[in-house]
C-alpha cells in the first residue's frame, strides 16, 4: 500500500507513557518480604524494566527457583492492587497522536504480560494512532534482550535505520542499541539523564510532553528525512 508508513517510532509504556514504575517497585518490594527476603527499594528501582527472570537473579542471587517463582506470583498480585490507580504521564497521548500525524508508524514495544498490557492500553485509549503492539507473549526474554525490538520492527515493516525508540530505562537504550535503533530517553522512570546518555541515548527529555515540544528537532524529526540520527 502506498500510504503504509516506512518509518516507525517504538514506545516503551511502563515509566515512559504510564506512571507505573513505582507501582512495580512497591509490588516487588512487598513480594520479596512475602517470601522472607529483604531487598532495599533502591535496588529494586535499579532493576525495573529488566526481564523478570533477570531481575530475580539480580536481586535474589542465592534464592531457589521455587522462592523466585513465588516472589513473581506475589508481585503479580500486589501490582494488580495498583492497576486501578495508574495514570498517564504528561503528554503521553498527545505525543502518540503527533507522531502518527507525521506519518510514522506508532509501535508500543513492550513485553508487559497481557493482563497488565490490557490495563495500559485502556489507559492510553490510543487505538486510532497505534499500528503495532507487542507483549510478553511475543518473546521468551524481555529487555535488555533485543528480541522485542526486533519483533516490533518486523511487524511495523521497517528497518532499524528508519526507526527510533523512546524509553525510560537503560534496558530500553541497550536493547534498541543492540539492533541499531536510535533511542530517546525520558526521565519519568526515575533514571537520570546522565545515566541514560551514558547507556547510549541520543537525546534525553524530562517526559513525553517535553519531547513533544521539541519533536521536530529531536531524533524523531530526522525520520522525516528517511533516517534517525543522533
């Protein structure tokens, strides 16, 4: 089709479009206590956005598989308590609309499990602008493994040179970088700009609203010329 987008902007959701990272921190912190483990909240925060199996290996290195599996189940239960209170971050929907209006495919490149993703999609209410959505069912391992980014590109029908990723964590920057996709960082997940840039982010903004205000001068603006540049 002649009007099929040849460029794409991939968005992480948790911490990027939705204010959900601290709900995950609380849920994991409580889950660890529930299985008799003590993990400082700041350490949990550092691992948010990482594949859950990797997170558990990182934070419970000496625990058995049974303890880790139980902690994961507790996390799911505790996080579900937060889901009704989740809200969008400033500029989230407006940014998706603006990206779509510029002719780019809008891709939600997340590995959230389906029950969490359903809530996030309801919250975004952005079906008219979104072309592709991934989920945890699409890959065996989440970020920083680049699998979800590869699948997002394949489904959007674009190559890495014609795409930009927007995320809030080092894992977003790392996973996109491993397949050659330029990444923009936002600080709404609680990770500072220096660290995001150090991980390889081409640009860093406070939030989606700040990126929207600078959209045409950001790496997304470079897509109009046919490639993303830093």
